[in-house]
C-alpha cells in the first residue's frame, strides 16, 4: 500500500514539475519577445497627433537637452553643432518662416543646389546631409578670397576662422558675410530672430572644415 502511495506521489510531482517548467519557459519566451528590439524602427522622431504644440515643444526640448554628443572640433562636430543650433537636430521641423529641416534651409537655396521638392527633402535625412555639404562647398568657393584675407584677424572683438565664416554664410548667405568682413564689421546682418553674423562667427569658431572643398557648381547628386 505504501509503495503504491509513493508511486502516486512521484507521478504527481513529475506532472507538477513538467507543468511548472512549461509555464516558466513560455513566460520567459514571452518576456524575451516583448523586450526584444529586433525588427523595430528605433531611429524616429514623432509626436502623437493628440499632443498639443506646447507639449510637443516641451517634449522635444527635454529629449534634445538630454543628449548632446561632444564631437570636438571636427567637421562632424561642426555640422552637428550647427544643426543643433538651427533646429535642435530635428530633421522634420519647419520653423515659423518656412525654413526646413535640421539645417533650416530656405526653398530658394535648395533650388540653387539642385533640390526642387521641399516635401521630399523634409522627409529624407540623408538628402539633408548632402544638401548641407553641397551648400557649404558652394559658400566656401564664393568666400575663398575672404577666407584667405580675413582668417586670423579680429573684427568686433571676434577672431575670424574659416568655420565661423562658413557658419555665418549658412545663416545669412555668403553675400552678407562678404559685406560684413570687407566693411570690418560695419555692415551687419541679423535674421528674423535677431541672430547676427558676429554671433555665428564667434559661436562656430575654430572647427576643422578642411573636409569641405570649394566648389562653384556644387549640387546634390541624384541617387
């Protein structure tokens, strides 16, 4: 009798062990699938349509302030610093004046470098990066003599550098930078938000922009 009872107990324990193992394995499998990032689009910047503008702006500020990589004075550091200043690095933003994307391009400037579809441009981060380089190459060609003549000098207390000149050209256009430099800072410029050439010359001073080659006919090549 005791032998039979012992056999029953062993069978019952075996059944319970199998059930527990099966449940635990399934639970772990579900947890692993739930936490896995495989197949997910992790690189995105989206705000739910139900979030109002003030909430969206606050959310964007919180996120961008939390992540600001230090890339030093390299070319990448230069363009990322400029992109952060222009739009907090947001490829998909349009400001109140209609300037587009991470680097806040105007539609006319985009046409000059071969981009005629602003909607497509806004949706394409890779295209925006190509546009930034092409525009910088064109500006560097236009300002090549001014870079040669003014780098190393001080105007209005600011040391003039190539990167500062190129950043200022991105802000105001190369023509206004020429006027500022050749007037020794007497002919100024400020955009609609009050940002000046002098401010950009100082803020973006000293980056290595040798990667940018002067090119009169710089265009964004179509894929």
